[in-house]
């Protein structure tokens, strides 16, 4: 099981409102659990996109270097 670390986050009011709306229709027991899942999925996607961008940048630099 992954460790849990308490963290205070400052969220915009509209973000909290969206979390509350989604929480009402979800199986999550708390807003924290929902926020953790949303952040994990979003950050994983962002990291994958960064990896893809870096790979494309590397390929372009190799093509440019090799003519």
C-alpha cells in the first residue's frame, strides 16, 4: 500500500466546487481520496506527455545533427 502524507493544498473555489460535485456522484469516501485520484491521473498523464515531447525533441536533434 502506498504511503499517505498529509499535505495542505490551496485550491481555487471553482476547483473545490467541481470536486464536491463529482464527489456526490462517486464512490469515494472523501474529497481527499477523490482529489488524490484526480491528481494522480492528471500528473501521470502530464509526465507521459513530457516524456513523449522529450523523445520527439531528441529525435529532431539527432536528425538535425546527422543532416
